[in-house]
């Protein structure tokens, strides 16, 4: 019997429709599975978020604004500053060294009683302000730590941690007061201190000596005494601003590991503030740590032509090395008239057109410096810092609220959670603990 053509036609259509429906269903299932399955980047971000939440993140260098410690305006509010408590919370930054900073005076009486008194009074005001933040202004959010163990304990309670670093020992004064003030600063909470800043102090040459010449060829006799006194009381020696020779002499004297609280790698960015390979290897031998800094001009440097032009401009305008061009652009600077400031800014704009500055550094550049240091001296001797509100800030880490981006890039580079924990705080806290032990040992012998 011959098949009915109509029946065959209907059967074929039915089969075709079924096949199409089956294909649509399969495609829908496949699309659903693809949609529900996260891509590699999402997985990486999720992993980094977990790590960032679990590790203790500590930034060793954040400058303060003395005007931000009143009841009407303070760091518990979301101010424009790069580091505030709301930004620390948003970015997962757990602990910060707030800085008692003193610029190196060049006044005629800078190294006389009056100059020392001005510096000392300013430093004490900063000490008291930082303490006020933790005891009066925001005690439920942030607590002050004096030991490495206290840092961990406060963090475990879910509170932010405040510590104090001293940038420039200039406020210690002369031989009549310096040694006793080291102990006084310790008692006020100082847990690291640099002997100089931008310009030579009574204790040490600054890295700026590469441009302006040397005063002590390293440490002064009083500076050598201060290093040992810092060992004795338990203050970490910070070598980020002093000269290379000052650092090398410090290493010959110190009985404890030292730190560079906010420096980068000179092999990648040739500026005097950074540490060359010899310094890095010496730091490793000492057991210390370099806190690689997220500061644009320390991560990426100008061309040779631009540097030469900038140097010529400074010499021609007699602009002191301690005054940065960035500071001039921000606003009035002491010792520079407004007319001079405007003229220099105009000249810089012309220079920028002729010799463009490098593109702004990013989190990737920061981790390039971290990678270099880790490969050169080992993971145990490397940490992280920002120098926020002191000039720091790079694309991706412009303020404390973006701190996660650093962890994300570390995860992207293949660092493990344990390694990231070391970089963010473990290595620095290890040095801090060892300095505490050295102090206890030295005090027990007397």
C-alpha cells in the first residue's frame, strides 16, 4: 500500500518541529549553564575578596592634617583626605601608622633652641591629636596599638588600628635633650622614627644630599647615639629619607632590624629616595623590611632630558630642593612669593610641553616594584605602604577606599594568601616584635 502523502507531510513537519524545539531547549540549557558558571575574572575577584577580608592589612605611612582632630571636623567623617575611617572601612584597610611629621627647617635659628622648640611643640601637638582620635573622637571604631601583639588583638576585635611613626627626628633637639626625648616619644606611642627628611638634620644626612651635598657623610656623632637609644627603648629605625651612607652606617650600629617605611626600588625608578640593590641586600642581611610605596614619582621616573630641564629650572629660580613642584601647584608655600610661585608654575607647564612627564603610575607598577624586591631579597623582607596625604596615590590606589585593588593585583600575580598576609603586615609586625625583644634584652642588662 502506498503511503498517504498528506500523512507523510504531517509526520515530517512534526519531526522537524520536535527537532527544532529540542535544539532550542538544548541551546537554552547551554546558555543557562554558561550564565551560571562564573568566568575566570569573576572567580579571581571573588578569591581576592576573601583573602583581603581575612588578612590583616597594614599601611606603614599615612600623613595627617592637624586640622582634622576637632569635634566638628575629624577623621571619623568622610573628608577629602586619602585616609579617613570611612575610607579605611570601605577599602578594608585594617591598620595605619599615622605620622608625626616635621619638615626640616632652614630658618637661621633652625639648629638653635628656638628652632628646636618650634619643632618639638609641633610634634607633641601631633602625638596628642592622634591619641585624641582613638580616645575621644572615634574610640568605638579605632584603637591605639603599642605592640605587635596589640595590633593583632585590636584587629581580632573588628576595630581599626592606629600606630605612630615619626618622620624626621629633628624635634628631638640637641645633645641636651635628644636621648631623653627618644624615650619620651616612645612613651607617647612612637614605634618607628627616621633621623632625617628632606634636608640634613642634626642626626643624619638626607637623601637630598645627592643634589645639595653632604653635611655629615652619613650619621652625626649624636645620630649614632640616637640609633642605639632607639634600640634600647624599642623604636624601629626608619631609613626611607636618610642618605644611603646614613643607612649603611646605621646597619653597622643597630642591634635590631630596621625598616624603610615608604620607599621603592631604585633599579626600576632612579630617584634618591629609593633603595638600590646594595641597600636591599644589606637590609635583608639585617633582617629588616622595605615597605614598597604607592607614590607616583617613586614608581615611575622622568626621562633624563626632563630631569636635566627640571634641575636647570630649580637652579635658575633658586627653588629649594625640599619644596616639591606638586606642592607649588597645590597652593602657597612658605618662603616663595605668590608671584614667584605663578612664574615657576608657568615655566613648568612649558617644560611639560617640551618634555612630557611619564604616565601616572598604577597598582601594576607598584606590584612590579614588589615583585622585584621579592625576587632580589625574598618575600620575608618586603611590605606595602602608600604615603597617602603626603604625596602618595596611584591609579587604582588613590585612597584607602581602594586598598582592595592592591590585594587583587597580588592575587593576579600568583601570590598565595599566606604570602599576601606577610606582605600586608606579617613582615612588618615580625620586625616590630624583634625590636621589642631587643629592647627588653638591652634594658635587662642595665
